[in-house]
C-alpha cells in the first residue's frame, strides 16, 4: 500500500503547532539546516515552515534554492554560518531597495495646502488605531496634524477616533450625522486643514468589504473629492499580519481601488507569520512602511528590514 501524501491543510496544522512551539521562524530553519547531511524531507520541512509563515510560493522557492546552493558550496552545517546565510538571503528578499519614507511635503503653489494621508483597509485590521499611532509619530516629528473621521458608517468609529485625537492632542473633523457622506467629511477635513495651516491631514475610512463595487465607489469618491483640493500624498493600506493569504486578497482589491503607496502591517506582535512582509510587497509592488507591534499609542514603528530579519533569525 502506498500511503497517500498528507493533505496540505493537515500538514499546515501540524506545522503551525510546531512553529508556535519553536518560537521563531529563523530558529526553526537553522535547526533543520544544522542537522548535517540533509535529506529531501528536511528541505520539505523548510518549505512548509516558510509557507506557513506566509512567505508565499515564489519567495519560498527562491529562498530554498539560494539556501541549498549556499549550504552546498560552503559544506556548512554549523548553526552560526547557516544563520548568517539565512539572514543575508532573507534581507535580500525583504529589502528590495524600496523607498519606505512618507512623502509629506506641503502642497499648493505656496505650500498653503496640507499633505494628506488616506488610510484604507478592512474593518478590524487596526486602521483607526493606526491613524492614532501615526498621528502621534507625526506630532513627535514636530508636524501639526488634523484627523478626518470619514468612517461614517459606524458611529463608534468617529468616537474611537476622537478618543485617539484627545490622547495624542490633535483635532478630529467628523460629522454629527451617522451615515453622512464619507467623501464630504474627507473634503471638509482637507479644507479645515488648509484653513488651519496644518502640515498633515490624516483621513480614516470605512472598510466594509461587502462588495467590491460599493467599496470601489465609496473609496474612489473619497479620494477624488480630496484631490479636488490637493493630490493625496500617501494612501496607506492597513493589513492584519495574522490574516495570511486572505489579507493578501484584500490588499489587491484595495490597491486596485485606491492606488496604495505604502502598507502598514499590524499585529506583527505575537504573529509567527512575518513572511507576509515579503509576499505583500511582491504581490503589490509597494513597500511596507510601518509595522504595528501592539495596541498602545507608541506601538507603531517604521519598518526596518535589517532589524526585522534580525528578529526572525535570532
Ligand atoms: P479598525 O476596525 O480597522 O479601525 O480596527 P481598530 O483600530 O478598531 O483595531 C481593531 C483591534 O485591533 C483593536 O482591539 C486594536 O487594539 C487592535 N490592534 C490594532 N493594531 C494592533 C497591533 O499592532 N497589535 C495588536 N496586538 N493589536 C492591534
């Protein structure tokens, strides 16, 4: 009797529990590669590990063949050498020389218009929290900031944003009416931003994904209306690192609709799925600019490929 190959979901399940036990993706791989004489099953194990960490098929193949080559050429099995190889190859995959800065020059002929940031993403990914944290980062850089609560669908969303506004000391433009036109709120926020001569207007939006076309209509309109005053400087897509391949599909929809210029990957704390950084950059061709590392006001960090890789392999 030939045993049927284990199904992918079951393999994933088994490995997921093992991964969470071993702690770090890098450590798991270094452990396997340090076994010395490597068998096909060892490489399969590495492949599974990378796929579970959401690195994606292409990047997994690429990393596997680079590591095979380097391990073979060096004839190495000591864990330090292997860790160095892995760090270098991961860095090459993650870094890609992408520009991760925010472009927030003031606009208009005489700099009389604010830079604008449009935040998009599915509800629950951490969008509103990220708006608050990002406002905090900008204020710490000495910028004046105004928030726009264009998620008018849920009354609680504007309230939540107001709480963040108070916490970080910035004003929030919102509508008194639940269900108001989000584009009108966004327009008003930019207009108020210009009148108050603030540096940056940050607009929070709703992320109802019930159908692609309503989302497209609503977000498209918000962006168009903002651009009646000044081009949108940055469109940041907020993506939950724990949602894996589903998150990637969402990302594609938003990129299509809103022309995303950067990604904020939230909930990277407590996720063994850091590979999503690589797959989302490859899928969208857009850099991860910030990562969310917790629920607190200071838990947003600029994404730094080198420290990210260090955290994975050590
Ligand atoms: P929104 O619906 O996209 O606006 O999402 P919220 O901002 O309301 O966030 C949803 C939940 O995720 C809240 O409980 C947040 O505290 C939590 N959250 C947001 N960002 C992070 C993060 O980086 N790490 C963790 N652990 N939780 C986060």
